């Protein structure tokens, strides 16, 4: 029996673990892939209070080691289901908990083109700060219209010889300051009202075919394609114990509570206004403290 089982070892989940361990609770953290979540891929974090600059990898590793040093147990297994009686079923076995914190984050949204996955690592990437250096003095494209796409284009413009910024609408959804900065960069070319239809190449990416709103096609020769069209959660396996909104995020209108007592949501996985590192660790601490406070009492 665990006091708290935490699903997800990103910033929210590991912060929950940290707070629970310091309260002397027996915890277990599940992670399907690698600790750290999306922040692991951030080239540099410069907006975290009191830390002027730190790489995403270092931040995640420091937090992971902090949890391990306190005796935290992190198990790399894929969670398949949460039952109504607070069992967590994984690909290997089942575990019993008093309380559960869901902190599985969100994943990068795909274009869902026929051979998109085939070219991942061969020219297609979802992280400009991770892979941008591979395309120094080369031609790349960024697909998206939000802050991430605009920031990626600006970052890559300092590395690549040319950056195509492709967006399906005429206007960007990102902040005006980023739009203004993009417009000033001589090596960024806007390709608006357009969508990528095919990704082409043999052993690696060689070109992309783009179609505009009038149906006109254009083939762009590129060495790299960075897809930045947002994120999506993977919460379908939890829908028996939580409510989901139309985008698949866990509904937790009053903070970290879900519809099921003793089951909480923290970080990017839940419905919220801002998905940032600061809000993830905030959710993680609140979820842990709330779980500890509301934890069912031991029967005499």
C-alpha cells in the first residue's frame, strides 16, 4: 500500500514526489519513457525564478536526483489503467494506493502525414532547441502559428541559412512581439495560408510540398522540418476516473481536484490557462499537499 502513487516523472510529478517524501509519505512514481518530461529537451530555461539560466536537462536531472536522494522510488513502467478502488495497473503488475496524482503531461501534436514518423531523426523534429545545431547553415522549415513556432523560427534563424515559416492562416496566434521580431529577420520567409501536404526524400528529408488556400502547390527544398503545432494530452485511459474537456485535458476547475476523491491532476495534463515550468511545479506541490491533507485515515 502506497500513500501516494504519482503517474509521470516530469516537473509536476517529481515536485509532488519531493513534497510527499519530505512529509514522510510512502510514494511510488511511474514513468513510461524518461524522467523530466518535455523540459528535458529545452535548450535553456531562463524564466524560472531565482535561476538565471539552466538547461532543461540539468533542471530535470537535478530534480530527479533530489527525489532519489530522499529515497523516492521511480519505476519505469507504462500505466494502463486506474481502477475505481485506487489500483494502478501497469504493463507488469498492479499497485495499490491511498491517493493518486496524475501528472502525465502532454505530447507534441503531429501533422499525421503518411511518412512523418519515418523521417523523425532524419530531418523531421519537434524540438528546435534540441536539434537546431544539426542544421547550421542549412535550409529549414518551421510549421505552426503560435509562440512556439515563432520562437523556433527566431532560434533557427541564427543557425540556418534560411527558415521557411509555414502557417495555415494569414495571421499568427503568437504574441505580437515575436511576430515583429520574425518580420525583421532577413532569412525568415513567411509561407502563409498554406499547409504541408507531403514530406519527401529517400534516406533523409529532401523537400516538402506545400499547398495554399487557392490550391496552388509549391515544393520547398529543405534539410529540416520543425513541427510546432501544439500539444495534446493522452488521458483516454483515465476517463473512468476523471472528466475530460473537448481537447482531452483533465477538468479540474477548482485546482488539482478531479471528479474522483483522492485522485488529483497536476501539470500540463490538466485544463489550465498557462502551461509553463513554473505552473507545473506549482501544481505538483499543491497536489501533494492536498493529497496528504485529504488522505483517508487508517482504520483502527
